[in-house]
């Protein structure tokens, strides 16, 4: 846990990820191919996320979900994620699996994503085939679809933390920055293809007729892409098992992964000499003595201690989390309802009309065009992620952060005030700037904070290891759980605003206002490392 070191503005906090007998060893330089393989998880995740964002509202409305239950769908998964993500993030810091600390969690969450997609895209069809009673069929179709949406949304939001912690564990500082840019790049590509898939009228194509409905087509492609991408991701860079590191036994090596270094585990001031990445036998004996202390620290951790660590985090971490919350609140306010906005406001369709009516068909056309807009967003997210590496040398992380929020706020404001098809599609490019910013800049700042604290620990090696209550896994989990908190705010607040205003236009206006507030916050409160 961080705390004041006696000097104003200086905070030192120690990491759970560093409970172990070894001092810090810089991981080796990773080949670009390995970083790209690692980024495939973000491609698969965002591909499936795009399918959900484009179709979740039409799916829920098509099964007859009452408007009074709509907000519950957006409440359940973020509440679970917000409560559990820091706990699981800390647990992954201490995972003793032979496969590594992060990959078991990533695999579990990927399977949950697959099951969730199967339920919300196919649940209504399966229920219709099994149940004949119309009333029971309606109840079961709504229940299964809601469970699928909640499960998928929970796992998709949750998985980002372990993926980022995995990258931070096995990469050097330079490779972390490079890896984050690849993550953002492939996130954009995955989203673009996912939205493109949703924009195609599969009902009039042979594959759509073969599989039954467009929802089954979505599931077929989503399950295939998700499975392949996560297989590649999990085989990208090996992790050093925590059990081997604690015992002083060098893990099995690959040509790309020298021993010990990929885990980055150390206890401050305990053992400082590691030659050629291997452990000195005499020092390993001393490390074995420290193992019991590490296990006691791990067993002593409770939910109360974790919450205390979150509340008492250094101020610059807290401000970064708040800025991330503001950004995601603005972004989700627009993105979760964008296809519905296109169908109801821009195209003036009616999702509650009979499915063979003109109004409903117009609404469906608006949803398809909205998918094209989200595809444009994802393409520009990838392009902007590429140019970020050039821009950061001129305007810095502060300039990138401020620019992302400002352009998104202006873009959504114009869309809400002037809901025209062509201008809306053009301004969707600004969504991509915000998306890329949220996926890269906050995590770049986290890596800067970590590097600064490692330098501080080297200057003050006598820190008390008993204060180790935070780790990289918890840092990433705390930052990403702001996404769940943003969903809670969006799900609870926007429903009330829409009912009060009587129009969906209030959604994009709210997104614009929140983003512009975020501009001021990232400029005045977020700390940037020189």
C-alpha cells in the first residue's frame, strides 16, 4: 500500500506482485510477433463486444423484454464486476498455477464469454423449439437472453484487467508501451470487423438461410474468432509460475523467455543478485526462508484489507481512476445506445411496432446503418492508435488524453444537435479517437507510475514488506473496474433521463457534456510523469 514518505507529493507503495525472494530483473525484449500474438485477445474480445453493442438492444427488444427490466440488464454485470474485479485481480497476483498467474483467469473468462454469447444470441431460438406455451416461452426467452447478456458483459469487461497485467508481467517498459499500442490497434480492427459483420443483411444471403437467422450467423463467426484469438494469445508469451519463483527454481525456458525475468517478482531489500537470469544457490536458500512470510501475507489478505488498499491508494492513482470513470461514462452513454439512436432518431423508426410494419423495418435499417457508423469508429480507433506513437513525442500523454476527450465531446454534441445520417457517420470517426485514448493512455500512465516507484524502491530498499497489499494485477483491475462503475451510472441514470426528456437524443447530449467535463479533469488533476 502506498503512503507518504515524509516528503510532500512523494508516495511509495509496494506491490503484491513483488512478494518473493528476488530483486527486480528487467524482462527481455519481446519479438514483435509475440506482442502481436498477445494482442489477438483484444481483437477477439472487441470483435464479440462489437456484435453485442450492435445487437444487444435489438435482441432484447425482439424477445419482448419490458422497458422496466431493461436497466436491470445493465446493472447486474457491472455491479458484480465492480465488487469482484479488485479481489480477483489481487488473487491473480498470488495464483500459484504451473501455467502462470494470469492465464488461468483469462481462459476461464474467455469460456464465460463464449457461453454468454451462446445464451443471448441463441437462447430465444432454443426456447422456442422446446416450449410451446406462449407465456412460458416469453418468460424463458427473456430470462435466458438476460442471463446471456449479463454473463458475457461481465466476462468481457472483467478480462481486460488480467490481459493488461499479463502484458505488464512479461514485458520490459519499452515493450509494455509497444504492446499497449498493439492492443489498441487490434482492438480497433476487431471492432471494425465485428460491426461490419452486424451491418450485413444476412437474412437474404445463403449463410443466413442455412443457419436460420442473423443471430445464429453472429454466433458462428463470434465463437470462431474468439476461440482462435484466445488460443493464439495464451500461447504468445510464457509466464514464470509463482511456485517456482518462490522456491528459487528457474522455470522452464523458451528461446524468447529467459528464466525468472518474465514474472518480475521480488521482495524489497531481500536478494539483489541474479546472474544471467538464474538464481544463486546460496541466495535460493535464503529465498526459501522468505517463502513462509509470503504465504502468510497471502493468507492474511481479506476483502476488508483489499478495500482499505483501494481507498488509501496514492492520490495520483485515485485521480487516474476518476478520469477513467468519466471517460467511460461518456463513451458508454453514446455507444450502448448508438444503434438504437440511429434507428429511432435519425431514421425515425419504431422498435415497438409489429415486426412486419414499415416503422419496424425502418428502425432495423437504422440499426444496420448504425453498425456502419460503429465500424467507422473502430477503423479510426486503429488508425489513431498507430499515429499515437508519433503524436506522443509532440504533445505528450497529457495532450493525447485531453484531445481524446475534447474531440469526442464535440463530436457527440454535434450529432445530438444535428441528427443527420451523413454527418453522423462522418463524426463517428471521432468516437475512434476516444476509444483508442481509453485503451492506451491510462495504462501508459500506470506503467509510468510503476517505473517511477521501482526507481524509488531502489533508492529506499529498506521498505517494510508487511505493507505489500497491492500488485500489478490489482492496479489493472482497479482501473478497469471503472468501466463497470460507468455502466452502473449509465444504466441507472440514462433510463431516468430518457423517460424524463421523452427522447433518446438526451443520451448523446449527456455523453458530450460528460466528455467535456472530463477534458477539464484530465488537464487539471491527472498526474503525468516527466
